[in-house]
DNA sequence: TTGAGATTCAAACGACCGTTTAATACAATT
DNA sequence: AATTGTATTAAACGGTCGTTTGAATCTCAA
């Protein structure tokens, strides 16, 4: 049994050690992945003792679970902010709202609601036991929301294979603009400016709407 | 100076230790990345001594360089096999040839010419000093080939920003189907069957040609 | 003031990391 | 047979890893 109560008692009255650990770990895990960060790195960044990780989170993996959980929550609450607003628009406008609301956050390097994508990138190359949970709570809801829009545009059942393929085509284009350390290090002009990003969002919407309409005429 | 000559002399006449190390390291680095594999893992898989890595490759990073170099060469020779054949076709047919030739290799888990994509995935989340070299020799040639096709389809200059955006839209769709350990672990029905993959290739071609034609009418 | 529980801390644990060393085994040439 | 240069080997080096330990320190209730 570690500790459970918020923090009615502590040596100093400033931000609780647990919160500092969570904040530092979120930043470092998003940047370097679970295996690329040591608990000593996290403890140093949080100005805490190494043993505090085990005391407050029951080990490195427990801290990672807490980070992932809060990151998924941050993303989903960020989605609700602009997705619910367009719930009664045409599917074309819904797709535009999705992409223009999603892409700037995807491309931002300091948007807290997008850190989950960095965690997911590391999970792709080096999965942890948390991977299935991320897939279910961090990815599937988005996929299903997009599938609803696309199936209306295709005028077909949501489980039509063309829906899944179009969803991938849209999502792949958006995710490609998530900055990573490879492209930042290897390509000039990366990451993109805000103005370019807005033009890219417009491009993805037009490109994808035309693609979907073409796919709708087939099979 | 380590060794240079092929292997006129060795304790045993079987496959040279250097070649076994390179083969084992390619498989392991592609699977787990540079940081996720220890030289002891590689030596064990190659039935060699740990010190052999330093003797033949001047350290772990030297071995990684050799792996990356051979993987890029394998991919480029695989490209030439089907890209040069379509050099005088219409740009539409060239795009179809590119996608239908590229996607099955991307999606294959045992195609030696596609291991470079696994190495690149790890580089994205955790870059090594080899990252810039991979970008220049493993990525740029493909991008420029695609840009040539797209600029003909758009009927504009190759450095028009719309070209780069369409290239990303195509390449992002293709790369999304590269299997990774996250999706294999977290999603059912993954990776895709050969038949589904052929249908996906056709989808990407139709989706993208329609998208490009739409973009061609703008700006 | 005292006791109990929560929290922090320096230190140590065993395991693994990449690399180095020095001795040895081998084949080909003197 | 002796020498030379290449290749392999077991062992050890210093360092970092995640975790554990046990004592010290803090807050708050009795």
C-alpha cells in the first residue's frame, strides 16, 4: 500500500512531489519514450528523490501508466471542445472542422493535448504493457468519430471496408505532420509555420473530400 | 585498423563471423532499434563473442552504420526493379506502378528491402547520429521521384508547394500500412492479408489521383 | 507532549550496459 | 620449425539501470 490521500501533510507546502513527478515524467516520456528515460532523470527534473517514484507510483511502469492516463484524458477533453460544436453541420463541414481543429494541435510541440501522440509514436516502435489500453481509449474513439463522417460522405454502412480505408487515408495525412526528432534533425524548414500549417489543413480537406467522392463511385 | 580483407583466413571455414553479425544485427535493430538491442544480444544471435562486434565494426554504432547502409542499398535496388520499367508511361500509370509496387513491400514483414522502414521508425522516436544520412539517401530519392510524377499531374513547377503537400499525402497513406509491434499487438486483423493489401493499393491510387486533380484546380 | 502515520532521503543492491584487455588459436609465409 | 598477422575468446572494467532498505523528518491528532 503506497499513499492515497491527496496531500494534507508534507514537509513543504509547495506543489506536491507527486504532481511534480507526473509533470516531469509526462514531458520526458513524451520526448524519449518509456525506455529512453531513467527514473533518475525524472527525479532530477522534478527535484525529488529517486525513491519517490516507487513511493508515489509503485515503480517506473506505474508512473508511466499515470502519465498515459492523464495524456489520453487531456486529448479527449481537447477534442470535445471543437467536435461537439459541429455536430449538426454537413459531413463535409464536419470533416473540415475535424482537420482544421486537429492538425494545429497535432503539429504543435507544446500543446498538452497532443503529447499522447508522442507517447504513441514511442509505443509503435517499442510497445509497453500499456499499448492495448492506449489503442482502445486513445485511438478507437477518434477512428469511430471519423468513420461516422466518412460513412455519411460515402453513403454506405459504417462497416463497409471503403470507410476504414478512407479513414486511414485521412488520419495518415494528419498524423504525418506530428513533429518528431528525426525530421526536426534531418530536414530543413521543419516543423512548419502556423501559416503553412493552415494551408496544409486546407489541402488535406480538399484532397480527402475529392478522394472520398471518387471512392464513393466504385465497388 | 580493424580487418579489411574478406576472409582468406579464419579459424573455421563456415560463414564469416562478420557476415553473421551483420545479418543478426539487421534483424534485431529493425525490430527493436539501436538502443533496444545490446551487443550481447547480437553476439548471441550470431553465435559470436561480444568482442567480435568491436573487432569487426569498431563498436555498436559502427555495426549500426553498416546495417543502415546495407538496408538502404537493398531498398534502392528493390525500387529500381520496378520503377525503371514504367519510365515512359503516363504519370497516372507511373503513380499506380509506384503504389502497387511499393505497398506490398511496405506491408511485408520479411521483405529485406523494407527493413529500412523499421529502422527509420525507430530513428523517428529516437534519432541516432545516422539519422541525417538516412534522410538523404533513404528518403529524399523517393520523395523526388514522387515529386516528379506529381508535378506532371498538377502541371506545375516541381517546387510548387502543392507538389510537396500531395507527395506527403501519398507517402503518408503508404507508410501507414507498414506493420509495427503496436498495431500487431493492439488491433485484431492486423497486419492485412495480401488480398486486402491489393485492394488498399488500388484505393490509395484512386483516392490520391482524385485528390491531386482537385488540388490542380486551386491556387 | 507524545504517538502514529505519511513522506523524504542517502545509500546500497544485483543486474545489465558497451568496451577493453591479454591470452590464445589458427593459416599462411619464411 | 619459426614467424607473422588475423581472428576468437573469457574475463574484467567502469558505469548506469530500476528497485529496495532503513533511518530521518515532517504533519497532525490525541
